């Protein structure tokens, strides 16, 4: 029901997720000697939700709102 889950497993690299700016995002991924950044305009309207889980080790996860 208007919810999706993305499981990220990023080690020694980078991952970029392009997500509509109107979606709710629950960022639950853990970073160990890495980073998680969000870029772009994020104006959630409450209709759709994306849950981001998993781990980032020695790399980066970038969330770009489009």
C-alpha cells in the first residue's frame, strides 16, 4: 500500500538513488566508515513512502530527490 523498501549493500563504492521529491523517505541504512547524503528538494506529500535499509561500508550512498 503505497510503500516500497530498498535494501542497500554498498562496500568500497558508491550508490546513487533517484527518488521523486514528493515521496516520504525513511532512511534507516547504517554507515560504517562511509557516508549517506541527501541532495535536492524534498517536499513529501504523505501519499507514498520509501524505506531505505541496509549498510554502507567504506563507500557512499547518495539520495537525489528529483
